[in-house]
């Protein structure tokens, strides 16, 4: 038990909203505060501004390779290379993204650790260009998802006044 106490004594608090008490339970230390108060306001403003002006056409081109797709399709599948695999390096993607989203790119389901990039494949269409466009739209959807997960909505003035009154 003494070893366990030594381990817990060296732990850092789990975040801005809590710490450990003597029974090693998580205790919330800041009870009356808006959720987005823990974020840097400059980073939040940057992310919200980016999201309001974000379009699929603003994404970098990436490197696309083509190969033969699998599955049904008859002779067309066997003769053409219509499967599109597009790779965007994290460094290339990060240039146009705000800091809050940039830090979450490596947690994406499309992240490839081997070459530190986002890799997306599409083979649902019969043409190369349609599959390439599919890849771009999947990347745009993934960035929208990351934004929704990482950036909180704006807090209304009513809620801010409510929390200040407490």
C-alpha cells in the first residue's frame, strides 16, 4: 500500500478541472465555470474563424496514386486502375489548420504512423477523378469531425453572466 501511495503522490493533477484527494478520488476543483474557459481564447478564435471560412477547395492537393480496384465490375475492373489512394503529410496539412485541430490529426482513423500522414482510399466509383474527389471529401468530413470534437461551441452571454453570478 505504501508503494501505491508513493505512485499516486507523484501523479500530476488530471487537468484544469480536478485533482486527487487523500482517498485517490478525482475531485472537481473548479465548479462554477463555463466549459470553454479552460481553452486559450486566441486558439478558440483562430479555430472558429478557420471553420467559418473552410471549404473543400482550400485543402492541399496531396499525392494520389492509382491502382486496380477489387470486387465486382467485370472486365472494366480488370483493365483499369481506378482505385485512388491519396496521401497528405501531416506537415503539409498542418500549414493551413488552427492549433487545436492540428494537434488532433494524429488521432484520426486515417492516420498512417509509418509515414506520418493521412492516407485515404476510394474505389467506389468507376473513374479515377471521382475516386480522387471522394478522397478529398472524406478528408473534409474528417476535419469537420475533429473540429466538432475539439472545439466547443460559443458560450452565450446569458451563461457567462450566470456563471459569474455564482
